[in-house]
C-alpha cells in the first residue's frame, strides 16, 4: 500500500481519517491516562532524557491526537504549561474532553506541522508521539520545530516506525488476516466490511479511492525510517546532541497481530475479555522488550524509533 502522492492529498487523508477515528481512538489503541499511561510515557521519556527527568516550562506537542503524551506529562509535572496541536479538529476535541475529565489544562490549536502559528523561541520542549511518519515535508517541519524552540530547548519524538521493523511487522499482520474469519467466528463478531481490509488477498487495499473515514487508515502513513535517516532530518535542521534508539519488538508483533484481527470486526462486537487480553499482553511484552532486548539489539530491528536533540544555545 502507498500513501497518496501529493502533500495536499496526504494532509486530506490524515485529517479525514483522524476526525473519524477520534471518538473511539483511545479504546482502539489502549490509550490510558491513569497510572498505566503515566508509567508508559515516563518510561519513554527516561529512555530519551535519562533520570531523573528534567522539567520544562512550556511544551508544544505536534500531532497530539487525543492527548496521550501531553496529558500524562502534565499529570506528572514534567511540563508546566502545554500547547497541543493536530491537523485533526476532531482529535483536539477528544483531547480537551480527556483534559477536562482528568482535571488538567491545555491549549489546543489545529494546524499543520509544516507551518506552525507560533512565535520564534516560544517553547522549552517540542515533542510528538507517532506523528513524524504522517508529515509529508519533514524538512519544513523540522525547521519549524527549531524555529519555535528557545535556544537550549529540547525536542523528542517517539513511536516512529523503522523500515526494518515495519517489514517484520508485515508477517504477523498477514497471518492475522488469514486467520481473521476463524477468529471472528470464535468471538461471534460480524465482519467490518466497510473497513477496507481485503482478506481474500491477505492484505490491505492498495488505493484510497472510494474509501472514507476509518477505512483510510492504511493510507495515513508516509514514511518509515532508518535510525540514520531520522537523525539526519534533525541534524540538517540545525539540532545538536541528536540521539536515536529503538523500542518495542515482541510487543509490536503481538500488538499488530491483534490490531489487525480487530480491524476486520465491528468494534462493538469485540468482547471486553479480548480487549483486556490484548492490552495486558502488550504491556507484559513491553516489559520483556525493555528488560531483555532494548539496549542489546541494534535500533533498526525494533518497530519504533525514538529521536531527541537540542537547539544550540
């Protein structure tokens, strides 16, 4: 499958998909704003920033979605004042609802990462989770990240797919598609015929024509990175102290297999017990990855890459 060819088409597909997905995005991806979610975010920050964690006065999140990173960082006091941006107004509405529910305050702005509506030197931290691979022009985006950061300010991005990890993840996805009819029969779930998954070919559709809403999910990704490539984007923009590491191998094989199965069924038909199994199993394998694999294997074999750096003083 391939993303739409033009930058405008990529933005349009991403906006329409994320607006449609916003209402039950947190349920679909197991996003948590309690202790589990805070521990997850804290763990990712430790990998990039070390321990004890520094604190930041004002942060800007790019592609904040429903608030996974920013809201958990606010609850932990890692950032004092937060601005969350996204290309999808629907996602930002969901983020504000989450913020009100957990009792934190955040400003939201719907905008494009390649043209940020903020003054120069406005933020102490620019961050994002699973967003760089959606942005058509990363050269322009990284230039904007540097522009809005104060001298000495930090940037960090996590959850970016690696090229090798993405190829490896194709195997559990295809296996899940092959077994999806039997899986749906066992859990008594109806097929999600409008989702766009082609089980007869064992793959996702190859073109977005005729699809809309959540069925556009296979077309929202633009990039998969090598560690060297994602570091190069940052260095070319003028950042220093750039470092890249990988995370999540077993957890993502498990997660993508379950996620692909779920994509073939109507969400309301998926049992609560299955969702608990998928979520708890993913968390358990995250711990295995951290304890046994991360730090021992090269970054490129992991599904997710993380990158951080600093704007020169």
